[in-house]
C-alpha cells in the first residue's frame, strides 16, 4: 500500500475486514437503491413543496411518508376555486371579477409609438470652470441677486443654501453649528417675484446634504450661500476660512484648490525645497550656457505629440547624457560612423555622416518658422542638434512640440545605428536609411492624431455637441493641421517634401528617392 512519502505492507485479510466494516455502516436504503430494488423517489424538491403540494416525502432513514390531498389550507384563492371547477379567464357564477386576486397583466405593444414625452431631447450644458468661478467670486451682492433672477434653464452657482434671517435681521457674528442649520435645495421659481420652490435637506455625519422631498416656498432674501469642501458642507460662505477656491499651498503642482489636494501633492510641496537639480541639467549648462529653456523642453516631453516609444531614447541617452561613446573620458577611439575623429560629445554633433542631414533639416525649419528681426531661428550647433534650442544668440527657445517630436525621433534612429555598430563591428551605417525611417515613424504619429480627431468628432456628433480641432492643431502647428471634417492632414510644403522623398506621403511632383518597403 502506497502512502504519502512511504510504503506500508498490509495483510489481505485485514483489508477485507476493514472493507466489510465500512459496508456495515452504509444505510440499508442506499444499498437497496444501489442494487436497483428501491422504489423511485418522487419526493419534494424543497421544504415548501413538502408542506404544500408534495404527495410523499422520504425521511432520513429511507422510509416514505405519503400525504393525502388537503381539503383546504393556505394557498392562492385561484387554486382553491380551480379545484372546484372554475376555469381561468371565465367569470364566477355570481358574475364577479375574472381573477379573484391578481389582475391580468397585458404586455405593452412593442410597436406602439412613443409619446412626445418619451422623445424628450436631453441637452448638456457646460458649467463654470475653476478659473471662471474664482474670477466671479467677489463681484458683490448685485451679481448674486441677478443670478437669482436668471431663467430656469440657466446654470445656478449655488444649488444648496442655508436659511438666513432676512435683510432686516442684523448679521450675527457668533458661530453657528452646522447641525443646527436649516438647509434646502433651490428649485424652479414660483409665480411671485423673488420666490422659489425649495426642497428641505438634512446633513449627514460626513457633511453631505440629503434632499428629503419636503417642499416649501421661500423668498430669495433668506438664501445664504454655502461653501463646500469636496462634497461636504463647510459652512456659510461669509463665515468659513480658508475658502477652498481662494487658497492653496506653496509649490503645489498645478495650483490645485485646497480641498482637492491629496497626499501626493502635499509630499511634493514639502520636498520641493529639498529636491536637487539633476546632474544632467548642470552638465548641459556648463557646456552650453545657463540660459536653457528647461521648462519648455519638459513640456514637449510630457505634453507633446509623441509617446515614450518615440522620446525615451533621446530622453535617456542625450538629455541625461547616458549615450555610450567610445572616446569618452579621455580615451582614444575612432568614430563609429566616420572613422576619422575621436568619438565623444564634442565630435558627435558635427560628425560628417550626420551633419549633412542636420543642415538640410535646419534649412527647412528656418523656412517653416518665421524669422525674428531678419535672423534665422535654427542654427547648426550643439544647442540645436542635442537639445533642439532655437534663437541661441538672443533669448533661447525650445522647438515647437510638432518639430520637437521629429527631433527626438531622428535621434532615436541615430542611436539605433550607433548601437548596431557597437554590437557588430562590421556593420556599415546608412544615414539616409535612418533618416527615412525617422520620417516614416513621424508620419505615423501625426496620422494617429488624425484618427483620434475622427473618433472624437464621431462621439461629439452622437452627443449633439460641437467639435473643434483647435487643441490638436495648436500642437501640430506649424507642421500641419487637421481640417474641420477630419478627412485629411494638410502638411506644410517643406514637411510634405520631406515625407514625399521618404516615401511616407504622396506628392504630385516629387517621387520617393527609393522604393518603400511596406
């Protein structure tokens, strides 16, 4: 006999005795059922059936108890009178109702046309933003009274109010307990001037107002505005401090209102003064100068058109100076692309293999961007090649987000070529092929914005809202823009020329310099 992790020898007679002992414990009715001699059980399926309609019942010991049809008992009246000859859908002998208790349910005809109330159009109204509310916060009581007199369909700033003492009662300076206040929700106006229907509310332990379906009529002079902290009531506006929309903490990202600040924002505010500048920023400022527009460069990464797949290579290897160059640190190693000079940061931006492509791109960018005071904005140098900086001789600016994406994608494919050489010393760099791949990838990312705009337009049409491409066109400027119908992308002529030569877009007069590998 095999047991877990061991083997035990057992006598056959002992096993037979144990088996007989097990069989002796089995109830006899189970053995009879196994041999096929037991009558088939027609017992109840539940306890309710056993008490009402079951003709027989099997007990635990296997015995069967039979029940006679009860002469009367609990149940539906229709079951009782059906037993004495009544048929459904026929009146009683006395000419009474058709059904004793439950009326017949008629299914609604599905082909019936809906009433005009069912076809009521739902209108979505845009509410005030945080800036609009903060701008209109302290404009005086005249505007608040004018807000009370707005038509029914207008957006009301305060939906919930507290009951005040009226214009004749002097303002009480003592503190009023929130639980002792009388709250109500403002509804439609009545026929009288400056009167509204209001619904009384109670306050929960968490400060939430709960309507109680108790309606009153109240003059607007008794309306006292409330200030909320999140979803809960903070108190009367004239008594609370600090107001959530008017105060926030220093170093809070995005200048969020104080009631929307969470643990993440508080941690970042407390550690703002202790965070040190990354070493890569200090290293670039030592080599290129202190006037580098880091905020604009960061916005191109965080809020730009590309994804991490497009910008991560440039972000890690160029911006953080993590690119492996064989000539760094004073070592002498020939450049992997031109095999002429030492491979380091001083040589990489002016390597002749890549320089001719950068010069073509810079010339077209100067054609795309209007000049300032008659000067070209992009110049060949480490500022533009590495970080995409314009106007380096006056006030440095970063590339627009559409051109910054192209700059990052070009570096992505340059880094891929350098990695292939480091992995295989016999690999020969093809700079033209790398630039063509970058332009095709750039076209894919811009076309993704067109597809996203088409989906957004379809959703807005379905909801009955107006659609606008202003936000995405602002990011695409000056490279391209999407028309209002979201049917095509209109490229800048210089960019269209790039893409036609790379085989990514069709052009009337330009043919690709090679056969695209689709």
